């Protein structure tokens, strides 16, 4: 039987570990209580997410950009038995393949030029016993997808440049705003990895499909930004709310946050009118630029080969929402080559 001193020592060690994770930023801030909604469909999704949180199964969260995928991932972690352990998040589209590989799996000293002499632990090691959140998983390079698949299958990793195997106990939550099934059909995403990730699935609805939540979120945001900037509380009369609810919100909650911050900063004595709100809203282009890649006759083939390649790459990049990774995959070149073409 453990003595009181032994129990106190264990609790002290656990507290130091939790403090270390907090200092490193390896913790989840959000909980399900932070999901503000009156939408019945989203409430059902929250209820399902709470059930999923009680398991260690791999999960895939689907949704447009700005719908709150990381908020759900953090909430799931904090509702799970792993809540006292690390929560590690990384955006897979933010780093080139080799750098992302070293971040995920770590490396030994001297593994490559510029590597630390003492080596580095990867995020999977840091997330041991906790949760790792792989955002924008659809933008991960095919070669790196193979390594991730092996980790999911064998529950172990190997640092770059090392022959040693390191067992890891990590719950993986991935997220994407792309259709991975279609990406698999196009050869951009491994189908076997898709099935490994798609054990449990949550699909978050866009803000335009839950108009009632615009009211809830808008009122909460004006209070938050009012306190942040020391402004007089802003009233949102019904004519203003009508304008906000009618907006399509292509950027979802992220766009709503931006608009409400503008409204708070531009308000006078807490008063805002519908016309001012119209000025604050992001308007889609009335006449979008022509798509040269869609019409070969309209595409400009004048100039040097380099300039033609640059125009073609720019057109594809625009079609892919300025996402370098997706544009590079579509052109069947790597990201560095695409960036070089765009700089020509």
C-alpha cells in the first residue's frame, strides 16, 4: 500500500509534468462549453463528439475553413481520459514536406545539414499519452503520408537518421477542408491512409447553414471586443442582425470575428446602423476575374516559355484558393518548384 508520502510525491511529479506541458504550450484551451450554438444539428454533433471523446479511436474532422475544427479537437481532448496529458497541434500545409517530417518524427544529431547536435524530439514523442491534432491533413505530401500510415498501424515512430524504434501512445485527430475521397481518386491522397483516419468522423456545418448562431456569436463577440478595447457596449438592433444573418459568411466564424471587431472599433457610443454594417462586411467580387485555365482560347500564350509557365501556375494557384500545396499537386511538381516559377 502506498504511503501518504509516496502519494504526495507522485502528485508532485504529475503537477510538474502538467506545468511543463503548459509552459511549452502543449495543452488544449477549449472545451465543449466554448461551443456557442442554438442550432439543433450542431448540438447533436457536440453530443456525438462527447461520445467519441471517450474512445482512443482515430478521428477525422471535416469542415470548411473557419468552422471550428481545432475548437472541437481541443474540446474532445479535454473531455477524454487524456485531458491531463499533452495536446499537440500542427498545420500540415504550413511547412514543406521535409521540415514537416522532422517536426512530426524528430531527428538524431547530425541527421542532416542544420540539425541540432543533440537531436530533437518530434511532436509524436511530445504527444505521448496525449493527443496530436493534424490540421489540413489533405495537404500532406504523399511520401509523408506513407510514414504517417505506418505510425497509425504500428504505434511507433523512428527519428530521422536513427535505427531505433520508439513506441508512442497517441490519439490522432486529423482535420481537413478538402474532400479526401476525391483527392484519393485523383491520386493526391493515399486511400489506405484515408480509411485509417476515417474511423470516426465529424462534419461541421458552415455558418450559412446555421443562421441562428450568427445572432448568438455576434452578440458574444461584440461583448468580448468591447471589453478588449474598452469601448462602450455595442447594441445590435434587429435590422443589423438581419444584415448579418443574410450574409453568406464564406469565411465562417473566422470571418464573423473580423467583422464584429470592425463593428466594435467603428461604433460611436455603442451605436451601429445597417449601412455601416454593410461597409464592414466582406463582399464577394461582383465580376470575378476570368479563369484562363478554363478557356484555352482566352489564355495568353505570348511571351517566353517562362512567362507562360508563370501565368499558368498563377491561374492554377487562384483556382486552388491560393493553396500552394494543392496547386503543386495538381501541377505534379513540388512546392519549391512552384514557388520558383511564381517568382520568375
